């Protein structure tokens, strides 16, 4: 009998708290990187995604949701995006299959689902906690819901995205191999924020 291998979560599935601030492993979903082919591929890709998903791919460090709210497209560079979905990774009709059918001839598509982890930090001290680790101005006047930054959290490369204003909620998209270290660093910063 063949047993299927299920990936273990890279960090504890149990959230940790410091006061009203919570750090948790975000639900696992599907992640696919899109890299537009050189030349006319970029313009055609933008048009195809608009036609298929009802959204304009962001041209600056932002995240936007598709018209149906099922897919979030995150800017990762001038011709690069990350598509995120809560659907099952690799499932028939999943995100990779949808993207391949919609725009696979216009861009390179690579599944990132098994190599990325998302940690969610939320609560009244979330901005202060995140600010202890990332060299980005997180003030609500300049970094608000939908904004993203490719940066470092301490020594760990992350993509940080603000997903809500009340309570302040950030998601840290990190390579799976760094998730445990980032979880630890954020937990330490949480405890420091209350002292």
C-alpha cells in the first residue's frame, strides 16, 4: 500500500500571543510565480490577466485581489508577480492550472507552494513588533492595506504585506526553510514590545 506524504507545517500550528497581539501560521494555500516573457509578453500578460481574473496586475509594490476574491496577485518586481490562492496546491483546476490555461504562453509559471510559508502577525502592537525587524516605514500614512515590501526581517528575506488596518495585520511570506527562525524572531519581538 502506498502512503501519501503530507508536508509537516514548518512551525507550530498553534498561535502565540503577547497581550492582544497574535502570531500564527497562515492557512496553507497555493502560490505560483509569474515572470513575463521579454518583449510584447508583458503587455499581453497584463491584458490576459485583466480579461481572465478581472484585475490589473500591480505595477508597484502592491497586492490586489481578483474580481472573485479567490486569487491575490502580489508585485515582486517590474515583470514579476506572485499569485496566491487558498485552494489546494496542485489540485485539478487549482491556481497553477488556471494560470497555465489563461496565460501560460505569455509568462513563466513556477509553483512556489511547497517552498513558501506565510506567518500572520495581528493586533494592536503588530506595527511596533514588525518595525523591530524590518527596515521599512510601516506608519499607516505610508504603508497601508494592500502595500507590500520585499525586504529583510532581521537577516531573513521576506515579502511583507499589510492585509488589514483594524486590527493591524501583516503577512510575512518567507521561504519555508527560514520560517522557524522568523517565527522565533517575531515572537521575541512581540515579548519586547510589551516591556
